[in-house]
């Protein structure tokens, strides 16, 4: 579904990504783990078209999307939930969700997907008339995910979905992420909580200073001594 080939990215003179290659197969959950500054968020921003690569290529459903605009990439079927959520804070929950479908023309499908979001996150239905800024951190994360889902993505990018969430809220969001994946949506997510990431995903990549230093089945990665020492506190 998604293939990154030998991708390099610079911010000015600083090289952030150094020839990374990543594959997300159809219906797969893949995670990127690594410390701050490893290049995880830059990877997602580059896939989304918000940052242009210095070299390399990104393919989505076998089409090179490297020169596409963020709007075109969303229209192709890649949705993103950015770190910090980036909601329209003075707009209502319902308005935020409808904005997620702004490129769609199928009104019946939009209504169905809105109800699906409310089924996944019932609290959003009860808060649909409230402004986004009045929601708790967990509710805002639910809204950010729901807004991305309203674009009907085939691939969902999640940047640090666990940040600032209470354990009980995090469990609810993880459950929904798994359910979204069961519908056939591929998921690539960045996560500093390596223990959570390796439990949820099927395949993982470890980034260090802009390079992929390890990759493999998540169960196997969780047993790797380097991963255990550096990211699992063992």
C-alpha cells in the first residue's frame, strides 16, 4: 500500500532522514519508534506532502506521490492525525468532523461515516455542539482521529497518539485504532511509547539519527536486546 524508497530529507543544512526505506502492506499496522529527533515526525510530514524530500521516492498504491500537494495526497486516500492534534479550537466538534470530509462529494457516504465516528467515539456525539477547545485531551485526540476518518482514508498516519492521555483513555483509543485497521485501513504510526507500539503493530522500524537501524516483526523486535535496553527499560 505504501512504500518509501531511500528517502532523504533536509531542514536547511541539517539532514534529518538519511536514505530510509519503509513498507506498509495492505491492511497492516506499522510503527516507527525512536528517541526525540530520530526523524519520526519528519517521515510522516514528508508522506503527507508537508515537507519535500531531498531525494528518494514515496509510492502509495504504486503511484509516486512525491510531487503531490497535501490536498492531492488526502484526496488519494492518506489521512493524518498530527502531533498536537491541530484542531480548529473555536469550531464545534461537528464542524471539525465535517471539515475532514471537505474533499468528498458523496453526501450519503459522509453521513454514514459521521455515524461510524460517533459509534466509535460516543462522547463526541454528546459533545458535537461544543467547541473543540472545551474538550479534554483524550476527547480532542478522539476528534482528531475522527476528523481524519471523515476523509475515508485507505492509509492513516498517526503521530504520537498516546501523548498526554490517561491510561483508560489510551486503551479506548488503541481499541478503536485496531478496529479501524480491521476494516482494511493501513496504519503507520509514530510512537515514543515503544512498549505500546510494539504491542499494537505487526511490523516495526527503529529510527536513530535519521536511519533505520532495525526492522522486523514486532514480537521479535520486543525481544531484541538493543530494543529492550534502549526503549523498553529492561
